[in-house]
């Protein structure tokens, strides 16, 4: 079966913790290869990620890959977290640059994710399996698409074992990106990141921030449903399942779902793909 992974964010309140517990319990039945937990994204403080990773391993016996972003962090802080993850038996990490919170001026000791990957390899050799981010529709801050590809290669040359892409709804962007990466000699698996949709306003906002394109035909259709949330979810589940079908038909190495800590939107897509 195609390897699946599910991404969660660290909950901050008891209500959010209970929701993540329910979501993890439901999605665990779909036998993911691993789940991952974001780091410092969306305003969460750094300490929530290790706690969430520990909880998912203890309560749900899942393989968990913590995300680790380096911007704004010091070698000492990041070194301590790596030691903590290593001691607790984590073997897989998602290594990122991250984005500086607004108002924070100093980038810290690492400028790019490639610096972080190099640091992890220098400190821990091959202990960790390292995933990095990749951008089929180009990272919003890149000088241009070709420079972004070259910067992606730096992460691979620094020691990344695999990549997970930013989400996209146009499979041709992914296929082209994988071909271009291969032409540059990049031979690590590039797993597509899949974002199921449960809220059109939210996905439009996310997409503007991270540079992902919602195709016009999808946006117009979801707009037309207005407040009819069930119709939006059902339409989006069909559209995202069709995207996954095209990706699977071309032999992708896995699918990584951005769950936003909700089980249903991801489960609906997988159900349409025959995974229950
Ligand atoms: P990098 O690979 O360092 O690239 C960042 C930018 O710098 C790009 O525009 C690149 O082209 C450019 N660049 C890279 N190297 C050079 C160089 N040597 N010279 C000039 N330019 C260069 N964010 C979080 O805060 N927490 C998370 O948990 C998180 N999880 C994510 C998971 C996935 C799968 C993905 C795809 C993204 C995630 N993000 C997360 C978002 C990510 O942190 C942002 O997209 C961030 O802006 C870039 O991170 P990166 O690791 O891709 O950076």
C-alpha cells in the first residue's frame, strides 16, 4: 500500500488536546507510516512540539516525526532539542527554515534550512532520517523558480533523505517539479503534500500566504456554495481525491496529508481512494 503520513499541529488548550487525541485515534486506523508535528508555526511556542510528539507516541503508539525550524533559533537551543528527540527514540525529522514571527528582526544562527540539515548531519551523522520542504509552485520568497530549485538541491546535498511538498491542486506543477529536480540530479523521494479542504475562506487565506494556487474552477465552485459547508466538503473531497488519483497513477512515493488536526476531511479523501 502507498505510504501515508499525517501532519498535526501542537494543541495549546485542553479542548484542542482532546480533539487531537480523537483525530489521532481515527487516523491511526488508516495505518500511516508516520505522523508529523509542526514546530513554531501559527504562533505556537517552541515547547509544545516535544510535548505533543511525546503524547502521540505514548498514547497512540505512532511513529512521530517532529518538525524543527531553525530561523530565530540558536545552535544551543536546536542542539538541545535534537538531543532530546534522539534520547526519546525519534529517528525521523522534518527540517525547515520556518518564518520569522512578525516583529522579530534577527534570523538567528541558521539562515536557511540547508544550514540546519548540515548541522544535524554534523552533530548526529546518519541517526536521523531528514525530510525537507519542497515547492512545486515555487517558494514565495524565492528569486525565481530555477533559483528555488537550486536551493532545494542544497538541502539534498546537505543530507536530506526525502522531501515533502507544499500543498498544490495542480498536479502538473508537481510532475514538472519532480522532472526538473531529477534533471538536477536530485534522486530523493519527493512526497506530495495534500491539503483536504473543509473551509474555503481558511484555505484561500493559507494559499495567499504560502503561494499555493487554488485553480479558478475550484475556487468559483466553492464560492458558489456560500455557507453550505457540506457541499463544499463533498466537492473538495472529490477534487482532492481526483488529484491524488492522478498522482498515484504516476507512481508518487507516498502522500502526506495536512490534517489541521481534523480527521474527517482527510478520511473523506482517502475513503474516495478506497482506503478505509
Ligand atoms: P529554505 O529551504 O531555507 O528556503 C527558504 C527560501 O530561501 C526559499 O525562497 C529559497 O529559495 C531561499 N533560499 C534557500 N537557500 C538559499 C540560499 N543559499 N541563498 C538564497 N536563497 C536561498 N513552518 C514552520 O514554521 N513550522 C513548521 O512546522 C512547518 N512545517 C512545514 C512542512 C512542510 C512539508 C512545508 C513544505 C513547509 C512547512 N513550514 C513550516 C513552512 C516553511 O517553514 C516556510 O515555507 C518557510 O518560509 C521556508 O522553509 P524552508 O525550509 O522551505 O526554507
